[in-house]
C-alpha cells in the first residue's frame, strides 16, 4: 500500500474491518508530509483530502489520526469539515488549509462551487474515500465522482485511494475510482466467519417478518456474547424486537435501540455507551451498517431476511475486529421462505460470492447540479468541461447531445418553448466561456447543493407543561396518518400516547398501555438481491439440499411438490384456484418485492382489460398474488406475460403514478429547479408557494420529453419499480410458464393469503385471524 | 354541485369555477398568469407553460357552460410585469376571449388593474342580484360575498392516507373560491387567515374529478407545515 502510495498510484484497499485500513490509507500521506520541508508562510493547499459518507466517521477519523501523529511528534495539521462545522472555522480553513482535511461528499460539491477552488486544491496529492462500497452506486456517488474528476483536473498529480471492508465487485469499484492503473490491494483476510441459521424449537412461521417465535432463543444467544448487534431491516422491526427482548429481559441486560428516527442525541448516547463497552446488545437498522468501529462486538444477529449476501457480509464484519478470531453471526429467519433465503445466504457468504450490482449511468440531474457549481466557481469552456466530466466513470459514455441538453437545462431550463433567454442562469461570454449570470444565482445554488433528498418528517416531542417539550425523535409524516388522537404506540423504545400534531411537531405523552400498537413504517423496501434469489431457486430445485433444512420446512416443500409443483431454475410457476367466492392467481418469480409489485400492477391492468375483474393484489420478495371476481384458469398466460407489457402499458401507468411524482420531485430538487426547504426556514402558508406536483402535471402535458421527466422516469424504473429485473424475468421465462389449475390453496400460497388476511382485517379479533390461518394451513397441507 | 349563497343559486364546478346560471356568468379566481416567468426572472426556471395550461382549462370550462359574461375574481396576473412577459400566443387567446365574452377583471392585490389591457373592463367589485363579487374578503360578516384571494385547500384523512384538494368553502352567506392558476398552491382552510369569516361552521366543496362536499369538522390541518394557530 505504502509502495503504491509513494509511487503515486491509485489504489483500492479491500480489507476486513479491524485490519487497520484507514491508517494504511493515510500512511503514504503521513510519510510524504513528514519528509517535506515546510516553507514559512506557505499556506496554499491541502495535501490529503479524506471523504466519508458519514459525518460522524470524518470526525472519528480525525481523532484516530491525531493520536499517532501527535505521538510521533509530526508537524502535520489535521482538521474535519462537515455541515456541522461552524462558520469561523470554515473561514479559517479557507485561508489556512490544513494538511489533511476530512470531509463529506456534499462538502466536496461545495468546494467545487467556490471561487478559487482551482487554486485551493492545486497541490492536492491524495484523496482517500472511505466506505467506498456504500456510496459509489448512488446519486451521491455520481456527485462525488464528478467532484473527483474536478480535483483531478486541478491537481493532475493527485492519487485516489478507496477503502472498503467488503466489496461486491472490486474491479467495478476500481474502475469507478479511477481509469488509470488496475491494481487492487487486498488486505490480509481474517478468519472465515462462523455463521449459523438459528433453528428454533418452535415451528418456523408460515408468514410474517417479526421472528417472534424465536425471540427467547435470540435472547439466550445474546447472553452468550460480550456485546451483540441485532440487525433488522426496518425501523418498526427494530421497535418491535426491542420491545420483545425487554419483555424477556429478566436479567435486566443493558439492551439499547438505534435507528434513523431517534434523535441525534439519543443515538450519540447509545454509540458512546457502546464504545465504553457498557451495552450487552443494540437492536439496530442499517444506521449501524457503516461507521465507527467497536472492538467489543463479538456477535451479530440478523433478524429476518438478509436480502443480499454483500449486505450480510458487511453486517457480519461489524463483529470482532481482531483478524485472528472469526466473526460470529446468527441468522434468524422469520418465515419458511426466509428459511430458504437464510440458508442460501449462508452458502453464498461461505463461498465469498457477492451480489454484483448492475452498472448504472450517472444521473443527469446530478450532472446539472455539478455544471451549475462549476459555473459558480469559474468560467468554463464547454468542450473542456465535457472532457473532464467524462473522466468520471458514471459519465464515461455521456454523449455530446446529452451534454448540450444538460447545459441548456442549467442555462435556460431546457424547455421546448424557448422563452427564458433573458433569464439564463449561466451565460456564454464574449471569450466563449460560460459563467453564472448573477451573484444571487450563485448564492441560490450554494443553498441547494447535495444529492440527498430528505423525506418530509415531523419532530416527535413530548407534551410540555407549556407548549412542546423534549424531542424524542423524528418520523415520516405518514406514520402519524395511521393514528388518531389517544392511540398508544411504540416509538424510540418507549410507549407513548399520541396527542396530535402541531405545526412540525407530533406531540406525545408517556403512557403505560400494555397493548400499544407497533406502527409499521420506516420500511424502505429493499428487494432480495438477484444473486440471492437465484440461489434460493437453485436450492429449491435441488431436492438433495432440502435435507439441510428443518423438518417442518421439508414437510412444507414436499407437500408443495405433491399438491402443485416446485419452481425450477428457469421456469415460472403459476397457480390458480378458487377459495370462497374469490379466484386467485399466485405467481412465483422470486425477483424481489419491487419487481413483483410492478408486475402485479401491470398484470392487473391487463386482466382488467380482459374482463377478469381483478380486485386486488399483494406482493413480497418471493411471489405475488392477484385475486378477482372471475376465474383466471383459462387465460392465455404466454400472452399475459408477453414482454411488451414493459412498453406502452408501463409508460401510461407510470406517468399517472405517485412514484413518478416522487421521483420527479427528487430530480427537480437535485437539478435546482425546485429549492429544498431548509429546516427552520419553511415558508408559512402554502398560498405563496407551488408544489412539485403542479409543476409535474403541467410539464408532462406541455413538454413530455423534458430532461427532468426523462430523469424521473429512469429513476422510477430503476429504484422504485425494478424494471430492468422485471425485463430479465420476462425474457427468461418466455415459453417456460408452468400453470397449475388447483382445486385448492397450495402450501406455497399460504403466506400470500395470510398477508391478504392481515390487510383486510379491521374489526376481526386476533383469535379470529389465528383460526382463519389454521384453517388455511390445514386445507393446504391435507 | 348546486348550492345557494344569500339565496342565489350557485353551481360549483369540479374544475374550480363558479357558474351563476341566473346571470349567465362564469367566475374564476386567482389565475396568476405568468407565475412561472416571475420565478424565472429571479433565477428559478419553472416551466414556462402555466399561462397556457391555465387558459386551456379555462377554455374547456367556457365550452362546457357557454356563458355570456366571464368574471376574473382578481389576481389574474401574478404581478404587474406579467402583461409584458406573457407570450404572444397566450396574449392572443385572452384578446380573443374579450371578443367572445363580456369580460370583467376585478382588481386583486397582485394586479390592481387586472388584465383590462387585453380587453374587457376592470372593476373593484361587481354586484349580481344578491351577490357581490370581490377579490379579497372583507373582515367580519358579508352576506352574499363571493371572493378569492385565500386559495382555499382542504385535507381529508382516512385510514388509507390523506387527500389534499383545492376547494370552495362557504357557509351559505359567503363563498370563497379556489385558485384556478396552474401553479397556484393552496392555503389550508384551518389557517388563521380564515378566522372570523364565517358565522357558522362552513362546508368545504373539494374539487377534482367531481365536487365532494365535506363538513368542516371532518377536515384536517396540514401536518408538516407550520400552522399559525388561532389563539
């Protein structure tokens, strides 16, 4: 690593957590800096820039670097700069740059929009990007990549270093980082992890995501560890598991909760207690996937579906930061299909097989933001900047035509109706260079930098004696739409009574209800990875592997085989049957909840046209179910699943859907068409503003090919609909659809019908539902 | 949907216009022509189609009800500069309206002269039978007042989520019209600005595919925006 660094080569360093990779990334810089002769009064430039996706990590690395530097008596200045850094310090950093500056991608984007940034970074020698795997495949990654291209143009001698504990596809990330050289440094890998699937004494549930059946065993496993991290997939699962563990916590073990809705103070408190080794376990979401290393964690528990092998490896890596001891992890499946998923995930991790991510092209809304930023810092030449942008990997294939469109968007809004010539944001001067037209435009841009668009949230506050009291956390507005005043619910690990909403605050008061609701929210619906889904199909298709599964799961698979069929590697299993007055169609593609939801939407439209009268649908990671008034047994399934559904059907549905509006709003904010609402600076009264939805509706009617509409369609297709994956499925299964018209519900269909039962259950008691579930299982298995 | 204001029959249309059959008059409020270009001039390049979009919707209403007289209830132009920014095609459309209909431009706070420069006449208020049409509501009780200005918007919450729509709101004595302009946002009817305007709990008539009547007690405040609470 040091060799490469001193030779000025770019490098990607992949090493398990605890391998000292952060220090290794900085070592060449420290050596160079300690050997330099510092000329008095020479304050011009930063030597090494460190970029991390987390603010907290930048601050933590600052601390961790300062210690050895001080101990070695080196004359090297190290400072961090994040959104939290105060104005005075920022101003000073600009006049007197530290040797090593630790920061975030958003700050880099701001640097790029500085006047004089070229001068500031001209002697930059090294950029270190930490947790590179967590950022490269996103819009934040696109923005960072453009920033790096800019730095490389400022300082041609600069080398780039990527750091990562786990990498899906090292070659791809290596290519993202830089286009010269091709070396990847793999750190010494640690002992292979000890990985088990928890086999509960209780039967594996048919459906659900809570793993409640195994909670006692999870608790007992926690007891055997020094410190355990209990990972779940959504915030409500975290709240639920936390409640359940405390219900069982006769030993009063210090068990804490950590997720993105808790107040920052509360999260910092949990993290501090963790560092001091004062906690036995933390129930957490992806908020702890990354971040500060804790030496004392020796057990990771994954509660419910792991979703992907790379994600699982990352989480397992959070345990045991000593290379000579294996990490210990336990997977806890919450249902039968998840049992298959967990088994497949364990095998994937043991074979060190990663998910592999689809290649993405850089987003144009992000590029628009970058172009505006560049224009704020200095006049640019259109062709030179085009060449520079294409040195950023996500924009390598950007065509000149697209480039001109993006620049036209930045300048005039890019509308078919050319009426904004005199309001151009950037203008071409007599010298042929483009620059921002006014100072106001520059100031406006600086307020809107970044590629993270936050959801609308409410602050959850306790009711105070006068007005509002202590802040408990933050949560999406939608959470409180499910509630009425007086409801008791679980949040931040405690039970609250909902008192209503006042302005931006959801007001709550403590209560001691024994049966509070655990609201279902905070589920960014992550689909099972293609790779893992493929393994699940393989596991099912290969009967020899069934013996590795628990007996009740084997029984279930055998009954499915007997009553219906088992999905094979490359076919598509479809079942139809009637139950009560309703007709059901169950499809088993195993392509993840997003692709399934999209497929269900499109099928429903087609079924509607075919006069079948579809009533509703549900979808999960493994299958989807549509129910209707009339039988679907005699449909032409080859025609129904024809690939052309991704053409006009998709287009016409998408344009009307809320997902497009959501995507459009995000693109419009990133591209600078709609301004972000700064916390605390919201306008009062809506009559003075307009909404993104109104803009969307008008633009769609008058300028359907506008750049931002195209951006929004691409984003929706990729992020919310998983259209690419659906396309692969439809082409894979052509001519391979296997339909069983069954006399009754099959064992595989039971989980779907249970999900429907839960959705239409208001008014029915818990006992009724259990009886209904029991009847369903009996029918399927007999 | 037909209701009565101060005894006069009023037809509330789903598009957010008011049809007064006895006077053969169509009323539209708060069109805010050229709001998009007003933002563009300040550096935020909103799509320049709002005037065209608003006019298209207005034309559809005119075709549907065939009025004799068309009343703009104020704030027809987003600002004083809108007259000079309005594109030629849209300008011609409006001048065409002045030829086909008896146009009345009631002055608003954004546009003291209305759009009388395009044709038709301007007025501070118009009396039609028991009704008085003006832009901004007077304080306190005003029998028969039809006004705009506030851009009323109503939120209805249900188990499946919430709906936010532009709406008419009235108590049989006064009627406040929704804004009609393509880019005009709305102000929740729970806002303090509506305080004192109704003598009894008003009813909201939500616009959209069709008009939906919702009593006041079933309407919710906005949630994520600060609401200035009435004391």
